[in-house]
């Protein structure tokens, strides 16, 4: 995030399209590409999609609207915590509400400690794909190659470092010179790569089996657990309570429709996830490979499929570039609120805040990279029952995903629904005081807190 202009004129996005690309780029991450399609197939196909879309509209869209509202209402603030304090001040509420923004910043910082490691895997595999390393590779050889990467601390640290340097450099250039330039290149490249992969899969893969796997409704598979999975997927896929939408919202001009753009971002996020399924599973089914391998589907199963297909090295390279684009745009968005908080908290220039926060992220992220090898037997929080037996990587992931994010989102809903002045919120969203606004407010006040409490307790108990 760029520092405020010296003439006190607030920075705004260069265009609505750029704002949308940045927001979609943040929301579209690696989980969309390797997790969502498998979850759909295993939980009722299109039946699951309908349930997911319902949760995305009922929970995801209102919370995105809420976070953009907070950011734009306090667009003179430099961080998520500052935005909460600004809106609280204008509403006559306690400045302690700024702590909710602090929770969001802490959550997204913890996410980056593990995400940079995973993003590094995609870069390593892109280099190997481009070099033809997957040509004719067997399932056993692919498994060994993956295990060799996980057991190599130097390779994991190298790629973790590359991801951090790239993320810090882009964010240090500010809004227009860094974030916008990057997403204007990476998001079109991501969609072009995805379209190419779907076309390739349609030609050389089993698209019929994929359509049956992803789109055939099977309501017999819909259980209470399915509903919980769909709820969690909708919550985490869109990127709620990570301070990013608040940061991006602070750059919104007054003419931009918050409700309309919230629907667009959620729809685009879902579209990418479904397209990823139609890019991946035709190749998997064509060769009779297992579709239920989770992250192993991408890093162990797909290399085997690419290795046996015509032009496999070329399209493997395109696929892993697609993953890189998704990872880097998410990293850019995730890191922006961390830089903003550092800038505000320590009174630093924007570029210095980016490099300071980046060094902390790199150093602490080493623990995650080493969790797969040198520190695989180190479980630092064994004295906490829920974290017993978890490596640094797993512990950070659990705390971030199962506690900080649900709590932050719950408090955000309470703040915008009950604390912020109703009229100022309605004015910022741009809805008349009619049925649409009352429906949104009812969701934020009642439905969403209950849903988030379910997510929180299920995560803790699970």
C-alpha cells in the first residue's frame, strides 16, 4: 500500500478494472486451483456448488462489502487498525475497536509465513517443468521428486526467499508503481493460462468424466459435514478478515459501487476455481489417476499426466506459471496491510516499512520452510492440546485459520452491524434505506455471526 500523497489528496485506484483485478488476484489463491475442484467432486458435484454459492452470496458478499465500507469510510487511515479506529471515532465508539484490524493484520502476516513456502514449491516445479523433467515420469519417480523437494532445506529456503523478495519489491513501489503494475500483468496472464489449460485438457483429456465428477448433482453425499465444508470454503476462499479488502477499500473512489463489485469478485473467484477443475481433472481421468490426492494432486499426480501427454512439458510449464501468478497476486494483497500497519505503527516511510516487514516475514518464515525437513520433529506448542504434535508450519496454519480469521470476521460483522452508525454505513455502501439494505444489515447482524461461530467452534473441536 502506498503512503498518502504529500498534498493530503487520498490515493485511489487508477481504474475500476484495476481495482477488480487486484481484488480478484488476492482472492484467487492456490487453494482455488488444487482444493476447490476436488472438494466439489467429493461432496455432491453441482449440489455442493449450489450450496457453496449460497454461502458465498449470503456470507462472502456481505462481508466483502463490510470490509470495503470500513476502508473507504476511513480512507485517510494508513492501516486496517487505523480504519477501524477512524470509523469507530466517527460513530462515537471506543478506539479499542482498532484491535479488530490488528487481529486481521496478525492473521494475514501468519498466513504469509506459510504461504511463501508453498508459493516457492510452484516456482520450483515451473523450472522443472520447463526443463522437461516430467517427460515420461512415473508415479513413483514423481513421488520421490516431491519428497526430495520437501527434504531439501536449501531449495525450500531459496524459493521462499525468492517469493519474499518479489513480494516486498512490488509492495515497496506503492499502489500505482507496484501493486497496479503487477496485477495488470499477472491477472490477464493468469486467465489466459487458465483458458489455454482448459482448452488443452478438452483436447487431450477426458472432459466427459470431469463433467460427471464436478457437475453431476449427488444430493446423497450432502450431509451436515458437507454444509460445514461449503461454509468454510466460502469463508476462506474469498479472503475475509485478512485486512486486505479493508486496505484495498481505502483506495476506492466514491463513484465505485461496493455491492456490484463485491458480487463480481466473488463470482470471478468461483469461476476460476471451477475452470481449474476443468483444466486438471480431464488429465487425471484420462490416465486413470487418483483425483483425491489434495496438494499431491498438483505436485505428484499431475506431473505424471503431463509427462505422458503430447506437448506435456509446454503445458506443464503453463500450468505451473498459472500457479505462480495465483500465488504472487495473493502474496501482493496479503502483504499490503502488513506494510501499512508497519508504516503507521513505527512512523516509517512506505518503502522502509515494506523492507522491514519483509525481513521479519522472511526470517520467521524460515521455520515453516524447515518444518518439512530439519525441524519436522520440532513441535513448539505441544503443551497446548489442540496444537500437540504440530510442526511450526502446521501450528501457524491452525492458529491463523481456526482462531484468528473466524474471530476477526465475527468482530467485523458485529462492528459494522451494531457499532458503526447505520446511516453512515448505508451511505457508504450506496444502497437506499429499503429492502436491499435491510436484508444486508440483517445478514451482517444475525446470520453471519452465527455462521462464523459455527466455523470457529468446528475448527477448534475438529
